[in-house]
C-alpha cells in the first residue's frame, strides 16, 4: 500500500517535512522516486502484508512479542504436561500488546488485531482474553472491551510480564501488520458499530469536527504532544 504525503498548511511546513530526517530515510521507498505524486510504498511481506491467526491445540505462551515478528515456532509451541504452564485455560485469545491497557495503544496496537479476530470473541464467548497488566487500566479501554462482551469480571485476564500460560485452544492473532489501511479501516468500522454509528455516512456530508487537544496537563504521556497545533 502507499501513504500519501501530509497536507501542508503552508510552504514553511512543507519545506520542514521535505528536509526532515524521516523524509530522507523513507523517500527511497517512493515509486519512481516521486514522493509528492506517488507517496511512500510499504510492501514488506512480513511487516505490511502478512495477516495470520493461529489456532493451537494445547498452545503455550512464553512471554513472546505479540507483533508481526512473532516466530512460527513460538506460535506453534505446545505444552506436553500441565507442569509446563503457570495456569492453563480451556480457551484463550492473546492480545498482549505493549501498553495495551492505555487508550492510545489499544487503538493502534490491539485495534488492527481485533479488526480481523473479533469474530472469534463472539464464536467462543467462554474464551479468556489476555491483555497486558499495566500501572492502570484506562476506563475507556475497559468500556470498549465491555461493549464487545468482554467483561473484566469474567473474561479479561491481565497478563503479568515474565509469566507463562497455556490453553487447550490458544487463538493467536498477533502476527498482524501494525499499520495497514484496510485493517485500520475495519477497526474504525468496528468502533463505530459499538457506538451504533452508521457506516455509510458520506465523509463529504459531515460538517462537524471533534478536536481533542493534547497538552502536558491533560495527557498521561507528555512525550506525545501536538507540536504544530
């Protein structure tokens, strides 16, 4: 897929971007070296094009990185005896994305995986949903899970880093591109459906904009600020 250059508010912003380190690093990825016309090309098989869900009988999770680099051997790892795992569930689905307990990383980390695996949350309503334990659990994230029928009281399991677990059926959607327009589009439709918002509302017919400021006082991560507000 390709990603177009940003829409610049003025020539100063445009010149700043074209001279940025990011542009210098990635401009070679533009088809025919024409970034402003063709955008950046993202075409790595593993990082951008491979979407995979594994269903492992007697699967074993050993603190693996839940991302597109998830190795084949790790995905297909199984336990031979109950002593190999701290706990064994009947069914479990893995969403152990770094900082996935926060709203920001739920959207950008767990969202793409949910977009093509939520069907199995519904198909296996007794499956435990494994998410990372953090210093807090954002209320917005808890509410989104609840809207999908995953309540903290009976389905959500907060995974403790460094531990392990198994499941008689381990569902693993980790090998998913972190960035892909189709996955992001499908994730957005999923969020809209939870809020009962129509899917077909034409973008051009909308005349309202919701803008959320991000400042050092209202942001829980002051390192992620909007610098050109």
